C-alpha cells in the first residue's frame, strides 16, 4: 500500500492517517510497504522529504540507540521546540521556546550498554531496534571518546566473566576522574572470587567497578563537579547525559533564580542544579534517594567558599513539602522524573516564592504542572529546550516562573 506521512509521533516515527506508524519516515513523504497491524513494514520511500539526509552514522540502520539520524538537524530542533509549544498550548499557555541547546556529537558521558558472549568472543553495544540482538556501535556519533575507548575492555570482561545464557548490562559513566562501571546480569558469578574482577578494573584503568549496587573495587573515586563542589555519585546514579546539556540547564536555572539567597532544591539528586548556586545562596536539598544525598553532603563537607547547604530525605510524591513550610525560602528548583510532580507543584502554586526554576524531561507533564503554577498566580517568563539526546525524540525543558 502507498500512504503519505502527516507528522512525526512522539517517538519519532512517521504517522499517517489511521494512525499508521512508519519507522524513520518524515512528514510529507510518500511511502509504500506492507501493513502489519498499525505498522507499515518493508518500507520504501517513493517521494522523500526535503529534510531527509544521509545518515552520518554507519550503524544507524541496525542500531536501536538512535532514531533520527536521517533528518536534518534544523528540522529536529524546530520539531522539538514545536512539541513543547503544542504541549503548553493544550493547557492554554501560549508561549514560544526562546532557545534550544543541542549537545555536540560524541558528548554522551553515560550509557547503558549490553554485552553477550559469542563463539568467537563477545559483542558489546546497543540492542537493535525492537530486537534482542546486540549490535556493535563502532563508529558511534553519540558516545564520548572515553566511553568508546573502554568498549574493548568490556568485551574482554564479557568473555571472561559473562554467561552464554544471557547478556550482561554495563552502566558506564565518564567522570572527571575516570570511568565508572556497574555490571548487571552476574548472578552466575555470585560465589566467584572477586579478585579477578578487581584485576580487570585495575588493568583497564577503571576508577570504580561495582556489581549491581555492591562496589567491588575503587581505584579512584569517580567525581563530578557542580559549581565548586566535587561529588562522588553512587553506582548507577542519575546524571545529566552530556556536560553541555548540564551546563545549559545550570545556566538557565541560575538566570531564573538570579538574586535569590534562600533556595530549596526539590528532587535535588546529587545537587547538579542547586550546588552551583551555593556560592551566592543558602541551599536546602530534598531527595528520596539516600545515596545521592549522602554523596551531595560529603562533597559539601569538603568544599570551602560556599554558603550553608543542608539536606533532608523526603519522598516528595507521597509527602510533598507544604506551602507553609516554604516561607523560609524565596526561590525553588524543581526537577522531577517523567511523571512530573503534580501534588508538589500544587503546594508551590500556593506559596509566595518569588521565583521557581522548573526542569522537566516530559513536555506533557511539564505543561500540566506549568498550568497549575499559572493558575496559582505565577507567570511563565520563558521556556528553553535542551537536547542532550541527539538523534532521539527525547526533549528536556527548563522554565522560569515568577510571582510578583
């Protein structure tokens, strides 16, 4: 059958009337193929879009790590900004995205890779799209050179310690002090001597090696720097995907809260967004993950030249901080997971905080929460988009809300 693509879906697939989903098709394209359920298979592009380009990555057709290598970057930037604008408009908020910050090639500093033993050795990479086959990713346009450089060592680890019955998972983070690796899928090695694991890490320059959440060895604490504070995150801790994306978020939060001297950081994580403000403002960080809070507090204790930073463990979903307890602050940062933070935002809306910097990785829940703040008397001053996940449909948002 032959169809015309109307728009991109939220996962980057082309959408035609029906809806019919077409992998890696673009708006305006005429394509043909075989309809299987609601998907067009064996796709052939009859009339290509002017925005279609040759993929710059040789692994694009087989790797499931990216979905938009075939699209001109300007189109992707415009599309991502439009997604945010449409989400806000659906809540009755009319505003343009004033900037988009796109991370450069080969800047991704964290990745979840998979490894599987083979008859000839091992394969380490990403799973193919809708597949359980691990695809090699050399060359890769996404991952940092530091992560790419450690893949041969991960292959050697898989050969030596992996099982033919199932894959290994490698959580890899490139830090200021080296590569941090956490491994999953090692149940078959539960009773094994840990010495060879430590030897592998030492011989391959791995700063820290852990299996699941248990640290096997640490030759040097993996560190990330937020403002003046050096933080050693726990294994598999959430971090921003790229240094450029992290900097864009930090700078936007700093602009939103300029002049604030008493800041509460909600869903603070390890202090990525809040700690850069500690040079000019007191900071109270709230987070449910004790490991992240301990890492944050440890870094603060060993840092001079910053204001007072305190922490408290709190599940802000089940137990949001009440608006009456926010009176001691004049500004807030809120950076919730994809589900947003509806109940906590309702308390913020009732507060008298002067400024709120909201960060989100989900345009739909961001727009919902933005509407709550606006209904509570806050004005949405500006919105920016941050694209840390190049060649994917993922979008992050940072916005400034203010109440006179």
